[in-house]
């Protein structure tokens, strides 16, 4: 064991391995069992940040990227205009086997980047990973149901039945029109109908406008010719 006074602190991940923490990573959702890396994690929001410390939009984007490079950080958003940083991270003491980080370490990291936060302008909340992240990312039905632009979800729910009915009628009319055109086209070309196995009444093909004006050209006789030496 390292007994130095300045010995590096052991990460939460290494401590979990030493203590052999038992973690049930299974959840049941819609009758199926899934494995999830997290259960309960944290979200912290720092507001009223000094824009001079964030410097500019490009520097803020680089800070966001450096936050995301940290293993315990799941999501990070640095908003230069609003002077706001939001971080979802895996906290020390969480019930999982992933790398963890403390709030103090996050604040110290930001301080090293030249951004100093005020504890009075900071808020923190618990995040249910399964409900807020897992289900919204991996359940297509829940993430693709969005109201059209400029409508609220309540308004869209009232409009949706009428919209779906009108759309179904429009799609049917469009398909019927296509089938009508398809039938006329196939009847004009019996050879195509024969290849497709469709029976149509044999009708002579009408000459085109060009053939009616200039006359139909005689088909050249097919044969073989040899150019001797």
C-alpha cells in the first residue's frame, strides 16, 4: 500500500472492484430484460457564470468537449450566451460499477479551465437513468412522437385522428390513380403484360404522331455479313 502523504487518490471504480460491490444491472421494460450501466445518477447546473471566463463560443465548445472526455461525465452542455453549464455525471457512491466523480472534482476541473462557479448559483438533482435516458434513447415510439412545428402536444393529440384519416384517404386516392394509369399502360403493351403474367385484351397499338406524319420505317432485315480481305 502506498503510505505517502501525497499518494494519488483511488478512483471510485477501483474501490468498487476491491470491495466487490454487487450491482444488479438488469431492468425489465415492456416484458423484456435489459442491462443498463447506471441506475441513479446526478445532474448539476452552474448558472450566472462570468462570460469573460468562458471567453468566447469557440472556447466554450472546447470546454464542453473536454468535459465529455471524462469517463464519469455522460452529458455536458456549455452555453456561452446564457453563462450556463449543465453536466450529467456518475457521482461517487452511486450504485454501479462505472467510473465515478465527485462534485468537488468537477468544480476543481472547471477552476483549472479558468471557470469559477458560485455555490449559490448551483443546482443539483437526481436523474433516473432508466426513465430519463435509457427509455428516451432506445424506445423509438416515445422519441419520434413529436407535434408539428408551432403546435403544442395537446393540440396535436386533438388534430391527429382527423389528420391520419385525411392522410389515409389521400394515400388511397393516389394509389387508385396510379393503378388506373398502370392498367392503361399495360393494356397498350401486351408483351409487357405477358411477361408479368397479366391477361389483357389484345388491341392493336396506335401509331405515334411521328409515324402518322413521316410514316413508319421498315424494319431492317437481320442477317450476317462478312467483310472479306
